[in-house]
């Protein structure tokens, strides 16, 4: 017959239990760490150097964490084609392409553009050689004051690249984020259609 101990848990039993619990906890922690996604890079205040792929070239620029892509392009890289007009994503004057999609540069942080391919209006000309879309903007007189034109051209380019030969409804949809106070929308769509048809 076994006599129960008056001392409760023995020292030896306690140490064994602690060791087993420690091993189990270590195993669970290691498994949790392996399953958890890696934490994103964090940056403190002040300037940080980043590399942006712009118009096919890697460009280094110093930015703060709050610096927008538009400000990095204009102030850091001297690419002033994208215009700073409303600075709240309402006018489309700062439109650039990121991985082929039209985006407003004033609403994206420069650091968020790292690792993506950026294209600005400057990529559409090389000396006297210009992209057919730019030629057609001129031929169709699709500008008056010209301030919205760079953003309008880039949205038009994204429309062409995405749709090939867009319908008028598709053009209207793709240009809906770009405001032209001079009201040359009809001529802009004419320029897009002419470019899609291979005309110059």
C-alpha cells in the first residue's frame, strides 16, 4: 500500500516539471517566430537615402519618411514634368506611371515606390524625338495653358498601354482623375484615338 506524501510536490518533481515546461515553451516560441511574417523596415526621423527606378535608370535620392514621390521627383531628382497643383490627389497634374499603372505622385510616399518601376513625362522625349502620343497632343491641339498636360499625357499613355484601342467610354473612365480647366477633353481623346490607330 502506497502512503501519500504529506509534503505535496517534491523538489525533484518540481524541477522536472519546470524543465519540461521550459523546453515546451522554447519549442512553441521558435515555431511562432518561424511562422510570423518578417517585420517591415522602419526608419527614424531625418533623411534617408533610397534608390528609385525612374525611366529605366536607378536614381539615388535623399528623402524623409514623409516625403512624397512627387517631391522626391521634383526636388530631389529635378524631374519637374509632373506638376504640383492640388497636392491632394484631386487634379491628376502629378500623374506618373508605376509598374504601368497611372498614380498620383502627391499621394504616394517616396519610400513606398522603392522596388517599383516608375515612368515620368520626361521619358517620352529624347532631344527632338518624341513619343507619338506627344506628337498627337500637339497635332490635335489638345492643350491650352498646358499646366495639366504632363499628367494628362501620362494618364493617356496608361490608357493606351492597358487597352490598345480604347473606346471613348474607356478613355473617359481612364482620364476621369485628370482635370483640365481649359476643357480640352475632346481633343485629348482625339489624340489618344489617333495614337491608337497608328496616326501621327
